[in-house]
C-alpha cells in the first residue's frame, strides 16, 4: 500500500476516485508510470483495490461510468483501461464508446495491452491510433442495421491491441471491428 499524500487526498476529496463511494486507502500508480507524482496516481478504496488486484466481479466496474469523466488523466486512463479489458460486455463497450479521451490518455490506458506486431493496411502501410482509413470493399456489419460501402471513410481508428488484423472505428455512430486487409490509410 502506498500512502495517500495530502495533495492527493485534497484532489479526491477523500473519496475513492474510481467508485466514489468509499474512502480511499491507497494511491494506485497507473503503469507504466510510478509514484513520482500524484498525476500518475489514483486514490482507490479497499474494494476497488481488491478488484484491481484480484478481479472477481466484472459488474463491479459499472461504477467506472462515472470516473471515466474525471478530469484527471490518470483516473481516466485507469478507468478506460479496466473498461477496455471488459469491452466484450455490452455495458462496458457502451461506456467507452460514449467517451472520447485525449489520444495520450488512450495510449496510456492501452499501453498494458501489448502490441505484438504492427497493424498494416491493405498496402502494407503502418496504421496508428487516430488514423483515417478508407474501406477498400463493402463491409457487411454483423449485428448492425447497415452495410458500409466501399470508399467509406472511417476516422480516428483504434488498433485492436491483441489482434493486428483488426482495427475499430465508428461508422454511423456505431463502433465496429474492421479487418485491416479491407482498409487503406488515407
Ligand atoms: Zn472505490
């Protein structure tokens, strides 16, 4: 456990920065940063700490629907990171598609999901988070009520960390997974 320093206690108003319902007991450093500065830390309660260290109840993290809007980048990054890990759960997916944190916060959040290899488009060009791409063929979107024609522009794509053949992007306000072989960087 790391002591909560005065400034951090003031910042969080003595309330857990993730669930906002209990008193914080420790300062949690959001990796890869360390305890050098409270800008890297999140004040968490014992219940949140337990779920961080030994996740047992994904639904517990529904509380992050509030903390994701915190103005502290460390709190945003940690909330986004946890929710991203649960994004296959509909509620978690909905929360993260409803927010648009800074690129730096997203990169911080997703840094734990190691990128094994590079994402490349249909021409072998390297893709990065935030790129704009064009669909090189029509996409039939599973579960969605529309098809995306060839030539559709998708802005601000997100690399799927554990799969270099996939990126995510918004089409018609729905976030969908797109295969990198069907996109061209624009
Ligand atoms: Zn908490």
